[in-house]
């Protein structure tokens, strides 16, 4: 479904991605790991066309999105559901209005239907009681849950993209978010989770991509991950020693 | 150096595109009426008290200065006329625009800037909502409506302030003051003062939105974009005021 072919990207003079090449199938559960500033979030933004690469091609279902204009990217974006770090909720709207945002934009549902749909989505993510809360009244975990509910409002995505979905959360909330991610993938929907927490990546992914200096230095499954002796990856794996 | 020039040209191009698309958004669907009304409420109702206070004291100070100067020449009866012309053509539109810029422009830049930092703009784009149409157009439209309205109210209050000083401090005739004001309320003066708020409103909204939407970095970046929005708007208001005055005087047939 997603193909990166020799993708280069830089922010001004700072080169972030240097010739990235990889493929992700539709139902795959992938974790992209790496330190801060390695371009993990940039990859998600490139997938949905929020950023354009300096060179290289990005194919979504065979279509090269690097050549598309903003208004042509809508059909591509409908295939994904992206949950940004901290949820990116509209802070002037309450939870109901945040989740109902796309329903109001794209459907002609009545107020009752919208309320019903919002409650249904909030029930799926387990926070129906927060329907009238403002974003600043929500905890970090609730933020992510509302963002997930909002992303499910209009279309059923082919793939979920999570940007640091568990970063900054306590272990219980992180576990809950991981469970929710797994729950949403049960019907074969794939997901890419960008994180620097290997513990959480292991909970939700079957394939692991490790970035270092703008390049992929590891791409493999759990068995290969355990065996890898790549120095930076070994440091990441040390985190696991402290789990028990 | 070449790189900086290239970046400046690129920034200018982006700004013109934002200003053009933001303005054209007024005539294209979808129309975000609720967002526009919210902006009008924030910009209008929220700024009214400040405009009233500032305009009142500007009018009073102007009247005080002129009364003192004209009294020494034995021309006190012209206070109303000069205060009226100054307020309607020049001081009123510029003062209200500066107040509007400091309050509303800074608010626009910081609000949009924090939306950029919090990925809310990215969210809008992912949901297929054009951020220019949804965020910039309502701000431009509300500024085009609210700033002229605030200027009209501000002018009236400044003239009242001038009246108070002229009559109760400088002991002039109230009848003479108001009849002088009535005399200068001709097409040339009113038109000259009415055109400016529309231009100033457009400048403040577009500059502030552009600065907000191009925010980079965290809190420091937000501070920079908000400061830049206010400073650049003020500079552009003052420069465009001079240019507009020159053009309007020429168009309306005033001789220098």
C-alpha cells in the first residue's frame, strides 16, 4: 500500500531523511523507532501529503502522491486516519464538537444523529462521560482517545497512523491506548506507530523499522529485533530490562 | 545573501497567495458564517471599550493642543473644524487601526500560531478542510466589517471628547464647534476617512494570519510571530496611510 522510493527530505539546511526506501502492506502493523529528530513524524506527514519530499517517490496504492496538488490529496488522505502527538484537538471546541467536526463539515446529519454518532465513537474509545469536556480538562490519555474517536468519525480508514501515541502517558494509560490500537486493528486494518518507546512498540507491532541519521538501519520482525546487535538499537532494548 | 533574497521573494509570494486566496474565499463556498460571526464578536465587542477610551482621550488631547495654539492666534473658533478634519481623515482611522492591530492582530497571530504548533492546522488539512478558507477568510471578512464600524464609532467619540474640551475647558461655543463639524462632513472628508479602515483591516488580518500560520518552533517561535505580526502591521499601516492620503488628495482634487 505504502511505498517509499529513495525519499530525501530536509527542513531548510537540516537534512532529515536520506534516501529512505521501504514498503508497508495494507494490514501490516509497523512501528517506526528512533531517537528524537530522526524524522519519524516527518514520515507520517509525508505519507498523508502534509509535506513534500525533496526527491524520491511516495506511492500510495500505486499512485505517486508527490506529484499531487493539495486538493488532489483528499482521496489519498481518506485512506488514513492520523492521530498526532498530544491529539491535536481543536482547543476552542469541546469533545463533542471535536469529534463532530468532520460530521458537520461533510454530512447533513441532524443534531440528534450527530450526538448519537459522537456518543457511539466515544463509547468505542471508552470515554463517553467526557463528551462535554473542553480539551484543557482532559488528561493526556483522554486527549489521544478523543483524537482517535475524531479520526473515526467520517470514514473507515485503511490504515491508522499514530504519532507518539503513548509518549508522555503513565503506564496504565499507555497500556490502554495500546489495547485500543490493537482493538482497532482486529479487522485487518493496518497501522504505523511512530514512537521512541520500544515497550509500547512491542505491544502493538509485528514489524519494526529503526531510523538513524535519516536512514533505515534495521527493518525486521520481533525475532530479528531480538537478535540485532546494532549499537543504538541495543540501547533501546536496554529499556526492556527495566520492565519487570 | 542570495539565499536570503530567495527566501524573501518566496515569503512574499506566499503572503500574496494567502492574502489573495483569503480574500477570494469570501466569494467561494463553503461559507463559514459561524466562524465569521465569532471573529466579529471577538474583534468588535471585545475591542469596543478600548476604542472608546483611546478615541475619547485622543479627541480631547487634540482639542486641547489646538485650542491653546489657536487661542494665541485669536482663531479659537476653528478648533472644531481642525479637530474634525484631523479626526475624520487621519487620526481616527489610524488610531483605531493601531488599537485593533495591538489587540485583534496579535490575537490572530498567536491563536493561529498555537494551532500550527499543536498540529491543529495539519489536522484540518488531513480532514480535507482548507485552513485559508476556514481560518483566514473569516478573519479578513470580520476585519473588513468591524474595523470601519469601530472607526466610525471612534471618530464620533473623539469628536465628543474634542467638544468637551473646546466647550468646558477652552470656553468656546458648542454651537460653533458642532456647526464647524457639520461643515466638514462633506463627501471628500468622509470618503477620505472611510476608505482607510478597509485597507487597514485587510492589512492587519492578512499580515497577522500569515505570521501566525508560518510560526515555527515552540513558545519562542510563537512570541516571534506575534511580535512580527504587530510590528509589521503597524509599519504597513503607517506607510499605507501616507500613500492612501497622497492618492486620495489627488483623486478628490485637493491642491497642495
